[in-house]
C-alpha cells in the first residue's frame, strides 16, 4: 500500500538570484516579500483543496514565522487548514509541525481540536519544540520556553504535551507544574450557574471537585462572581477532538535520536527531506525503540510493520521534492530555475547545519559548505525528471528502504515558482504518476468522508 500526501512549507514565488559569496536569495524588496506571502497563503489553501480533488491522501503544512528569506512561510497551519477543511471531505490534514513551545497549551489544544471537529475527524497533529532563535525567543518568552537552554526547552515541551492531552481527554481537570498552574489557585469564580450545574447528579464532577467554596470577600466590591473567596479548582476545555482518545500525533525527525523519542511517545515520525540512507537509519531506530517500549500507540493496537503500516497508519513517512519535466508539463529549460529555487531554500536551512544529513558517519562536515541544486537532485531528495524517471526513483527508494508499505509526502512547491506552476505539477502527478504508484504498490488507504458539509443552501422562509 502507498499513502500519498502533499507538503507545503511556504516558499515565496519571488525569483532567486545569486549575490556575493555565492549566496542565493530572492530578488524582491521587503514590500515584494509581504505581497508574495499573501499569494503564498492563498496558494496553500487552493493546493490543499486541489490535493483533495486530485485524490491525494493528506495535506501537510508547517509552522514558521518572520521568514523574509522566502523558504518557509506558514505562521498558522491550523487556521489555513480550517479553510481547506471547509471545502474538502476526505483528505487528512497534518502539520510538520505545530511548535507547542510557542503556544499556551490550552490555546493550542482548543485550536487543534477545532480543526478536528470542523474537518470531521481528519486532523493528523504534528508537534515539535522548534529550533530557530528568531521564532523561539519571541514566542517562547511569555511561557518560559527558550532556545538558549535546551533542558528547559525540553521540560516545557513535555509539560505542554501533558496539558494538551488532559484538555483533549478529561471532561474537567487541573494541572500543577513547573510552567503552568491551571487554573491559577487564586481564580475567583462564584458563579451561580456553575454551582447549580455541578450540584446535579450524573455530571461526572461535583461542586467540591470544581470549586473551593467560601463566603463573600468582605474586602472586595463588585459582582458576586468576583466579590468572593470561592475559587476555581478545575476547568473544562471545549471542544475536544472528534477522534478518540485523541488524534494521532506526529513529530518531524532529522536524526535517529529524535526518531527514538517519537517512537517511545507513540508519535508517528516524518523523515523530512533527507537521503534514503538517512531515512532508513531513522526507520531502523524508530522500529527498534518502538519494540523496546512495547509498541506505544494511542489505540493500543500492538506491533506495526517496519517503516510504515498502511492499515494502522503508524510509523515513518518520507518527504521528497518533486518536479516533473515531461511533455506538456515543463521543459529542461526550467531545470536551472528548479536548481536555483532549491538552492535558495537550502541556503536558509544550511545555515542551521542541516547539511549534516548528506554526510555519512565518519565523513568530514563543514556547515559553511553550500548545498547545491546538483547535490539535492543527485541525492534524490528532490526528484526531477520525466514521469517514468520519477516513478523509477520512487520505486527504487521503496526497495532501498525495505518497506512493504510507503507513506510518501510530495513537495511540489519551489522558490521562484508561481502557485499556478505548482498546481500544474500536482495535476500532472495525479494523472500520470499517482495511478502507477497505486497499481505497483498495492493501492491506497480508504478514508471515510467528513460527515459535515459547509455548502449552505438559502431557502425562502415559509409563510
């Protein structure tokens, strides 16, 4: 079985150019970049809807902020995907990933659950810690998460994750931790409706569970809710997800170590753009750690297949860049544009030493080395070629990974390419490549359609 997704990281359509010191950047002004970001957002929603229409199984976005460099613009995937959800019925909606260290965990739990409800249970919830200081220090500061202290960063992630699961699964709860006290112990709440509601039988909580009752506060003036010594002990978070006990969680993984963390927590793993040998190393470690941990799974379904299990939808997915050069879709003249575009994106990633993923153990690595378009294409993390060449490379990758099922997420976007050009690539892939992969690899998953429709029919009011 093969599951086929679309990944949109948020590249801008501004033309790349090379400047001094062999550095590739986009050619726009700041004003141009702001306008391009607006076009990119519209393209993301359009392409999510198109992916559903074309028969893709999933649509993934990421969370990044302030990205004037043009490689990854996606400040709120949950919001953009809510727009996609309202216009689609089947496609799964995932994030690679929401950075929960930049959110209040209850605010995140609410918004992620809203997407699950709006979509009729189609959320694939990606979570991560983040790594870029420009984002982490701006958004992490209010809650106490920081990129400057990795142990603190990890502790924040673990506690935020704990709060999110409580919000999703418990009808009413409290939390006392290092970063969060929920609700705050001093929260006054002498509301007569709350007291009356929890005074009933069969509500799962009593008044004493939810409230610490006390007399009026003689030192306070104002309404009875606040002029009181009665304080709140628990809160209920609405809505909770449609999927029970909660949606499948995912984690982006650039290393075997991160894959081990994902496996032990029961998260699925994304092997983001990386050579096949790297992805196989991640799969090996993920499978090994899953077995050691007793196959942790939110549904307790036991062991799953190596790499990816298409029935249980558990394991590791692979991301590949795609650009078809074939009759009626593109031309070899576009190859230079493809190379300059992916070089501009990797000029950004490479500065964070991501080039290490191309270096085998024991080989020298210099983070200052440029990651070229030729390297990206030769290593087949970006698949460029005719229909037959792309199919051949995907089947070869599957054989080298040694997997029975494959979850392949395709990235059609490329810096410097317009939304229309990206959609042409998606259409060609869906018509020419997707059916062959389904046939060669045993079909695709069957997902139920959303029970919701947002097509509103206006009817005349009867007399």
